[in-house]
C-alpha cells in the first residue's frame, strides 16, 4: 500500500465509514446526467441519502474492506456500469427507488447512448414537406410516403432495440420528430440490505401492483387451505361450519332421523303430503261437509209437494150445489150469499188444515238444521282456536329449538377448536 496515495486511502475510509453508518447501500448510474440536474437532485435528497462518486477500482477496494462486516456486499461490483456511484441511505430501498424514478425527466437521444428500451417511431403524418427528409427517414428503415402534401410514416418502426447503441442518424431523426426516448436522472441499479440484493427489476415494481399480487396470493392460499381441509386459525370456523352443513344436507337427503334436523324432516314430509294431496285430488272432511249442506235444499222441495185432502174438495162442492138446487126459488137470493161465503171460507179452512202439518215439519227440519249448523260452527271455532294455540306453541318451540341449536353449535365449535389446539392441529 506504499504506492497508494493518501487521497485514495481517505476515499476508501470514507466509503467504509458510510457503510457502517447507513444500513442500505445502493448503486446508481449517473451516465448522461447534466450538472444542473445533478445539483437539483442532491438538494432534493439532502438529509436522506449520501451520494459518493469515485473511480470503480477505489469502490471495489472499499467493498472488499466492508465485506467482513456486510456479508455478500461484494455482489454490488457486478452492477458497476456506465458511470456508477454509491448511494447510502436509511430509507427503504423501494421508497428511495420510487423517489429517484419520479425525479427523472425525458431527454432527447444522443449518438452513442444506450437505448433504455425499444425506441419506436409511430406511424402518422410529420410536419415536413417532401424533399431530402424522405431519404433521411428511409436510411434508418422507416417506410414513408406523402399524404396531404406532408411526409408520413406508413407503419410503426423500431429504430433502436433495448441495450443497443443509438446511431447519429437515428438520434437526428428522433430529435427532428420531437421524440425524447431518454430519461435524465439517477437510476437505481441495485440495492443491498441485510445480505439481500434487490435488483432494478424488483425495485421498479409498481406498489399498487405489488399489493394486488400479495392480496391475490393470500386469497389463493386461503382457498387452497380451505379446499384441502388444512386447518388454520383463519379457516377453522369456516371448515367446521362447512362440515356441519354437509352433514345436515346428507341427513336431509337420506332422511336420517336426528334431533338437529327433525323439524326440517317433518316439514319435508308435510310438503310431500300436500303435493300428493293436490296431485291425487283427495277431498278433505271440510269439503264433504260443504257438499252435504248444498244438498239440504232438495229436502225442502220434497216436503212442499204433498197436499192432502185435495181429492175431497170436488165431492163436497157437488153436495152443496145439489142441496142449494133443491131450495125454493124465493129463498134463492138469501141462500146465494151464504153459498158464496161458504165457498170463500171453505178453501181457507182446507188450506190451513193442509199447511199446518207441512209447516210443523218444515219448522222441525229448520230447527234441526240450525242446531246442526250451530254445532258445526262451534266445532269449527274450537278447531280454529286449538289450531291457533298449536301454531303459537309450535312457533315458540321452533324459536327455542333454533336458539338452543345455535348455542349448542357455538359450544361444539369452541370445544372442537380447543381440542384441535390441544392436539396441535390448529395453530394460533
């Protein structure tokens, strides 16, 4: 080390000191970064990062001295490209990479620069009139033509692929077209933290995309564990609930008698009974009673038909006429009014005599029917009251059974979880 200058020794010692002060060490590429923008970047990152730029050989020597304390830090040498510089910070490497990425500004390409990505000239019209510009565009591989008096690019063309050097002709055409493919600013190439190397591809990952990927991975892991019945503290309740639901569905489908599903089985049987009743058109007792009531008026018609003693009326009238005919003429005027009175009175007496037994029979029948209807009405009222009481009791029983079932299920889940924790199957 005798031939090494004191300046170089001091530079190495400064790098080693910074590496002990800051936990995160990164490498940035300062190639093609103008001085004014570098000064603006330093002002923006002041008190957040320490930027140290020197020769590659000196930085390699410094990394060799840091290696005993920071295992694997020598891997940073592989990323010394362009104009490398070391960056020291206490910030998260991802946050620092995001800050540096946002601080970049677009810039025109220069001859000899390396294309950061595929440089594409899109199709469309240009502001140039036909002339020598057509040969310039054609020389770099563009397909051009004339449209509305202006030179136009016929299709999208890649003039420089990622990693290739940009030629002078391509740089001139890009500048004339106003295309700025380059970015001016610090570019984080790699970062070292606690023995882990984060490359540029990882540091440039979008935060929202990363969070979405993590959420998707968590969801897929949960679904996998649930589908293969791998018990964890996050899915234990769901798995127990699924097992209970599957067992209940099996019991209902196979009509297995159990206290947990007895109400559902009875309801299922009742639905089947009602369906069979509707399909077979089976009449109920209430329908038969209604039919009996509809037939009752026929009995009243039959009771009105008989008219006793109608056959005697002609004989009596004949006798009266004969008797009156034998009377003398002088008394005929006195007898005629009496005959008329008798004729008017006698039918009334006959009709009343005929209607009395019929009316008595009708009253008796109506009385019997009223008694029967009253009896049926009382029976229906009693049945309705009993049915209402039964429905209320049944609803109360169902509510009690449901509440008891929920309590038993909760106790069963808690008991099973405790048992799984005790066995070690379930992890906290």
